[in-house]
């Protein structure tokens, strides 16, 4: 590590002020940012801690509309009873993240703001057609995620909440790294008024993405059998020590079939 100024904010307004000047980063759970700093992939001059900003915490459910504060932890998302009733797939996804220590510290805002290519929440928000709320504007998920570790956020912009309409059916399945529990391949499938949306994490060379081929097939028949025999191209998929691009192409279909089966259960 190296020298860094730690600052604790008590409100969104204060956090924005503290971030002015220098090369500041906002710290939520720190599950992505701190490891990045340790490996010198990130080198901020200041860390602005958002963990104590109460206005960024909590889950609200109004009919089918769900709003989750950015500082809400994975454990809180996983255990919220109101959320389980309207969007159980999101609660289940949160329960699959990391281990108990990670789930009680990591937050949904931190996860999407860092946009780790193997993170789970980006797939959920993209598939749900969610809106990311910041201290300055609202950004639809399709325009928020720009690539590996890249988003539409500006340097002084803070994710304050995410909001989405609960789908009629949805599910998330992932092939996990047994050590980190990161998604080697994860697929979130959602069926709502606007049709079927399918988002893939852990596999794309450029981060989370929607699978138009799977969406088209499930749009005709929302059943795992609609994907029988489907072979996706391995172009633009990652190859690393965990899996080749070709294997990930196969896993995407397998995870999508499992997700659809779970959504229909």
C-alpha cells in the first residue's frame, strides 16, 4: 500500500465536497477497490468512506417498484423479506456473493461502481433494465456499464441507489470459482413487460453484456428447451487460467438453461 488520505462522509453532499480536488475515490464496502489498491491497479490520493451515509442505505418496495440504497450490503439484500416476495432472484443473487465476511461488508453500489468483470450485480441490473441513480442524474443500465472496470460515472459522481421494476419471472445462475466465488460465468434471465432480457457476467472481454441470441430464442419460447443445441461464438469472450473462451461460450448456454428452469419453477 501507499500513503492515502482517509475521509469519512456523513452525507452525500459532504462526500461530493470532500472529493473535489486531487484524485479521490469513493469507498463503500471496499471489496474491489482495496485489492485494486494493494496491487497498484488503483492509486487514489483520497478515500471518501460512504459506509456511514444513512441516506444511501435501505430497501424500499412499492408495488413492483424496487429501490435499493447504494450502501446496502449484500447480506441485507439477501435477507430482505419484502424483496424476496417481489424479486427473489435478486435476493438469491446477493446470497451467492463471496462468503459471509464479504456479504456483510460489500455493497451493491460499490459492486456496480467498480464494475468488476466477474461481479454478479451488473448482470442483474442489466437484465432487469434497472436505473442507476447518482447524486447528479439517472442512468439506465444499458448505458451505465461501459467495459471492464469502466462505467458512465464521472469522477465526482456518486451512486446513491438503484431502482427497477420487478419482473414476472427471473433467475440467476453462475458457475463459481470455488475459491473466490466470483462468477466464471453467470447468467441472469428476466421476463417482463418489455420481453426477455438476458445478461452475462464473468465471460465477456469487455465486461457484462446482453446475449441477443439467447434473448431471441427465449422470446419465442421461455423454456430451457428453446436453447437446446445452441452454440454461441467464443469471439469477444475471455480466456484465462480458469476457463477458455470456448468453454465459457458453452457455460453461458448451460447457465442460461438452468436460470430459465429456475425462473419457471
